[in-house]
């Protein structure tokens, strides 16, 4: 069975809500029924086959070709299966994703994987602001699963994050890990200002020293036993995080945010 | 049946169902992993008075442990799940948490999950940190030498306890030498422990006692000094009897351990003073698992 492929015919001016095209919603539908589904496109509703050329039949393996940054809500609440996006993705990629896997070859917009619950999301390009965060007004961001970003991420990555891993090979913008309740964010590149702002618990694992902050207290240099186990869990990824040279267990530990409950930690690699 | 001059009695050992778990203790080096493991499995020879039976299964290479450090695999057996959980937690708290550089991990999957370090986290007084890695929850508990890392839970599985055989010899040193040889071979078998001191017990028991308060008492039929006083099971030349007790995850595991153990004893043979191999047979009163010696050695 070949992957169910949606190839974008032309780039619409208005944004498209792609949330109906997730594996679990298409599982019991015939090809013609899928083609007849409607997608919200700005103020209009358009048939799937009006926007996309369709091929294949495996609803648990969806490929979106020619994707661009106005295709929003791809993989919303995905529950099993795999979605491969060739190109960029719009906002709310993998919103509330429950399980399964999403791969994007390009960049993604705001709120990617926000309130994600489980599963794996891989972004080959850059991610916008609020990666793995909570929706505005909500108190709980990402609750589980793993996000891998090979490029850079915007501001507020992991805002209100509750559990799971966000792995960033590039740089992170300002307020990375802000208001985190738990979970792990690993950044191989540089981090911006206000790192871990108001974080309560959780771990920010850094390859490079962050900007100095009065809100974090130095707890000294340590060899931590959990780090080898964490890095072993990254071995299965197609990422720099899986490379043996990426792993370390000796870190400088900073505790904070001391203006909050201060049980969070920033661990900075000691090379 | 006679092997190398040693008579294998036409009898069977009786064993009973138990609950078991396995944990992995790692440390900076094998020495300290072993120290912690010995402490954790100490005073755990018999459920009769210790609450559990525990032992060291084997030493683990760094490549076999979750954190890549030298480790030791230990197993604990108890009559019920509740008792097992209590023993595991108490021993983990007093013997591994306290031991320098140690870390503690689950050593078995499946079954019912029971707390390993789940409640030890409160020792962290609010400074403990939880990490969920690949679906397994770990606790990082700050301690004076750094951090104590422990997995939250391990599994409790059905198991078999009380497999045994008796070595009947012409002298005490010969009985002990034969048991030592047996234990050396049996320790190579996975999924089993021999919980008594050094794996050998010299005070085998029978079910019941003349004293109402005791459920078990000395196995007088196998006590050489009582040969003229009781319904003895010993021939005149037997001067010493020792027993090896085996707990295992399954009947098959105990079968294997008994086979290699008895074989090691028989390899020494009659010329080394070993006359007979027998077993703790209580007429079916002790448990539903029966290990027929001659079938095992066939």
C-alpha cells in the first residue's frame, strides 16, 4: 500500500486549516470520500481535491507535498500513523498531538507541537515562536513526546512545558523554557535572553553557556548519572543528538528561576 | 541411579510459589556495586524469619547496565507481593540509597509494577527531580556525594522458591567442598539465587516441630549425630549433610541450576567422599512444585 499523498496544486492566498487530514480521521474513509472532504480556506470551504492532487491509499502514512507556510493545523491531535510534510508548514503543526510521527522537511510556523501529548515530531528546518508551548491563556504546554528541530527555534520554546523532550540542534530565541513546569529542553546552539524565565521545574540542557542571569544560582560542577541514560535515549534519532561526541555527563548546574519556586535547572556542558 | 559412584535418590524436592523481583545496582566501580548489593541481600536467607530471600544473581559488565557503569544484579523473593514490595523498598532505602556512588534500576520487565525508588524520592525533601526517559520514570535524589539516581519502579513476577538438594558425604570438609563446587557452577545459571550463606545451608528443616509455636524444626532424619536416636535416613558412613536451596523465576530455571549443581557434586564422586544426593521431600506438604532428582539428571 502506497502512502496517501496530497500534492498542493497551487498556493492559496488565504490560510488553510489542514486538521481534517489526520490519519485517524481518514482511516475508515474511501478515496472519494477523502477527496470530497472540505477544508477551511480563509472564509471559504474548499474540497480537498480542489487544493490537492491525490494519490495512494495508506491513510496511516500521509505525505503532503509542495507544502508551504499557510497550511496550518497539520497533524492536529494526530493519534497514530505518520505524516510527512515536504516543504514548510504553517502554524499549529501537531497541535495537541496524541501519538504517531510527523516529519517536516522545511520550516514551521508558530505554536508547533503546542500542547503535544505524545509522539515524535521532527522538523528539519526552523521552528517559529511558542514551540511545544501552551495555547494563549492555557496553563499546560507540551505534556509528553519528543520534538526534534534541526534548525533554530523562535521565542518562548517550551513555554508552560509539562513533560517530554524538546531537542534543538540550532539556536533558541528569547525566553526559552519560560514558565516550564517540567520536562527537558536541550539546545546545542546559542540561547537568547531571559532563558528559563519563571521556570518552576524542568531541565534546560545547554552546550554553550547562556547569558548570565541573576535569577539562577550556581550550584557548581557535577557529574550527573542520569545524563548517560538521557543521551542513550537519543541514540535512535537521526540527529546530532545521537552522535557519541554529543553526549556528556559533566555539567555546571544552575538552579532557578529563583523568583519562582526555583526547582528548575540549567545544565551547561563542561568540555 | 548412580553417577560416578554417587547415588541419586529416587525422591523429589518440593518447592512453592513465590513473588520475585530483580534490581540492578551500579556504582563507580564493581567493588562498590558489590558492597551495596551485599548489604541489600544481607539477612535474607529464609522467608521464615527474614521476610524475604535475596541473593546476588551475577556481576554485570558496564555495557549491560543502564548507566554504563559496573553493576550487580540482585533478586528478591517473598511469599506475597505486599511483603516483597516492603522488603524491596526498605532494603533499597537502607542499603543502596546510603551506599556511595550507587544507582538503582529495575532489572525485570512485565508483571506488576512495584515501587523501587518511587517513595525514596521523599528523602529528597522537595529537591528531588523526576525524569521520564523512554517511558521509564527516574528519580534524582540529591545526596551528600552528588545525586542518587533510581528508577521509580521495577516488576514483580511469579516465581518458585525452595528448590533444593542434599549432599550426603563421609565428612564435613568433603560435604562443604562438594557444595562449594556446586555453587560455583550454579552461579553461572541466570534467573536463580541460592539465598543461604555462601549458597549452602547446614540446618535443613522439616515441616513442624514438637513445640507448637514452631512451624519448622531440624531435619532429624538427616542429622548424623541422631543416627541412633531417630528414624534416620542416613547410612552409617554418612557423617555430614549439607543442602543447597534454590529460588528461581521458573521451574525450568531451578531445574537447570539443580542439574549443574548435582553434576558438579557428582564430578567429585565417591572417591571424594560423596555418597548420595537426596532432597527435601515433605510428602507433598510443602509445595506444588516437585523436582525429581533422577528425572533432572536423566
